[in-house]
C-alpha cells in the first residue's frame, strides 16, 4: 500500500512539473500566411530569417561570389537592373536605401513575404521582431517623414511619391512593411483577429498546402495559374520551360537543412484533367529498376520513364553512334564591320550556274531505318543515360564517355540489335567489313575496329557504351536489388568529380576566340562557360553532388532535390 502511494506521489509530481513546463512554454506563432491579405501570387516564408541572413552574410560562398565573373554578369543583367530601379524608388519614398544594413535591421525570426504584382513589385513583408528592436531601426526613426493612418486600432505610417508608395507599422512583436496602403490595412486587421479573407482562404492555397508536408526552413508557395501567363515570368524564368509549367495550377517548395544535406521537397498541383495513365506507371517502375545500375564513376546520369523511340534514337546517335556538333548557337551580338576595297566575290564565281538547282548530296540508303524500326517495335519503358569525363594520358584534353541502358517491354533480339547498329555505323567507317565485325568480350559484344562500341543484352535490358569500364560497371549493378520507389525521372550530377574537368574543357574551347571576344575600347565580357559558369562552380565547390527524383501522384507531381555538401 505504501509503495503504491509512493508511486502515485511521484506520478503526481511529474504531472505537475510537466504541466508547469507546458504553461511556461510560449505558444507557437502561427504561420504568417494567416495575416497576408488574399490575392498574392507568390508567398515566401522563413522560420528564422535573421539567422539565414547572418549565415549567408558571413559565408565564404558569398565572399567568393561577389568577386566572381558570375556576379559581374549578374550585375549587368536585366533582372538586377529592374530590382535596382525598384530599390531606387523605395529610397526615394523613404529616404532609406534597402541595403544590407537595412535588411539586417528588419530581419526577425519567423518572416514572410507575399508578392501581389511581379511587374510593380507590390508586396507585404511581416517579421517577428521585438518592439524594442523595431523601434531602434532606421525605418522607425524616420517615421516623422511619413503620414499616419490607422487600421484595427494600430497606427501605421504611409508615404507616397510620384512612382511608388511605402507603408510600415509595428504591432506588438511584429514589424510590417508594404508597398500598398490597402495591404497594410488588411494585414493589421487580420493580426487583430478580423475575419477578413486572407491568402489561406483561397482555394488554390488550401489545395497546395494540404498536399504539401510540414514547412521547411524556407517555404515558397506559387499561384502558377496567375504567374505563368505574366510577361515578367516569361522574361525572368531562367528554366525557359513555360510550356511545361502551364500544366500546373500551383506549387509548394520546402527547403530543409540538416548537417551536410540540403533537401528540397516540391509539390506541383496539376490542373483539372491532367492525370497519368497505365503506361506512365509501367515506366515509373522501369526507372526504379534502372536506377540501381548507375555506376559510381558516373559524372551525370538521367533515368527517364517512357521515352519516345525518336528520343532514344537521337541520344544513341549523338552520344555514341555518330557524335557530331549541333547547329551553331544564334549570335546575340552584331557582326564586326570589316572594311575592304569594295570587291565582292572573284572571277571564279562566273562559272557558277544560278539557273539550275545544285547537285544533291548522294544518299546511299537510310542506314538508320533498321535501328529506328527496332526501337519502334519494342517499346522502351525506361532509359538510363550515363556520362563521365576523364583526362587523356597527357592531362591536356578532356574526353567524354557515354553509356545507355534501355529497358523494353519484351526481350531484345540480340542479332537484330547488332545488325542494326552495324548498318547504321558502317557507311561512316568503312567501304567493306573492316572494323565492323563483332567479337565477344567478357559477356558483351565489341566491334573489332578502332571505334569503341560495346553492347550487351540481358533479356529486356539493352546496354550500349563507348567505354568498356563504364559498361562493366552498369552490368555489375544487375545483381543489386531494386531499392528506389517508382519514379518518372531520376537524375544526378557529381559536381566534385566533374568540376575540374569542366573548367579545363571550357577554358580550351574558349581560348581560341578570346582575342576576338572584346573589341578595342570595350570592357571584357566574361565567357559564358569558362568564366561565368566556372566561377559559379568554384563558388559552390563545397557542394559535392545533386540528385533529383520526380514522381507522379495522380493530381500532383512530387519532386525531391538533394544537395550534398562536403563540410
């Protein structure tokens, strides 16, 4: 009996301590989307904006980036010039430049930014900042230059010039900054408990947030149905995939940071009626099956579900069977003027007939027909593409190697595969049979000439490569179990492995034209690959790799992007 009373006493004490701890814990601040008026196109939220800003300001990546060629190009970009114009308007309206010092003063813990007009940069910013810290900011000290307004019993400060308007307020431990008076009034009313319509009441928002998981350290929510048609989106969206983005109604992206890993979870909500089919599910299982075959030495790899026969043929042709240069990129600079004595052409041009069509190039036969027919008859469920680079023995040139894995619906006819590949390659290699005969090589077939082409057939799996070691590494993965869940796409980039080779290759390619790239009297414009992108790669040298997985979940598409850091 005494022992029972003793345990009951201990339980009561523990319960009392727990309740006291619960009572002393401040209630968690609700997400600030609750206080943002309806109508926003884009919403950004940070759990601790002040810490994120301090980490970036003190990071070696920032110090290196602001000295890089990539930053030089960005400084002259149309996007930055547009932001600078908006910054100048803000300075004119408030008398305060929105520089790093200003941003540090108004950066609190939980923070949110809702943008209502991309072109005019109309927004409201809310941050969790103590009233004491808010009143020490330069913004608060300049309040005498502003007119006063009132909403929900809270005074806010308003100022307008010919081009813009700025308003701010302090409500408890919240600092609010907006570029429209109605946005500020609406946010203050929502903070006071008003039942006015917030962004959370909009159907697109509710659907997106319900489909997403917990919020990350950073969260971005986009109303794509309104953003994508905007001309500003088409101008500044660097991915240039506007057509693909039109398929989605909204999107949520959450960034989680933990140790050496940054993970981004994306949810893209499809528009009504844009669902997947049985063939997509079949291809997704094929992606999971091929992903286990990615070799450790892969620099870049992609696994795609349900590639078309044309896509399969194009990759095999350009990467392994008949590598060639594509069309020249369109020039964006006016041609240099070359002054001559005015003569054009030569006397030999008088022999050229202009009243007859030129002689057509000889076409022996469609050597690609058998291979195209093979890919057409045996549908490819999933396609694996692997690429890697290596220096030559002298360490001067960088060589590319590629390998492919094609998973089909039915078993491949190995004899037909070998015959179609020879038919395709033979016209460019030999007039007879020299170098286009197959020979056995440790479970694979290899051409006996100087041109490297190795293939292997394993039932429904067809492997094609231009390097034996790469093919052997892929075949070794056949013994591994399928560990990945079905996906529409999986890709990866080994930045640590490929960074130096990329820099070496692009410096050699750009070197021949460097003496012509800058006209006399003009500032040097960084080369896109060897200087611009290479400097960005150097800035992010601590990012060792990146991986992405895309899955179809019926009414939405799920994307997971993982960045691995060295430190």
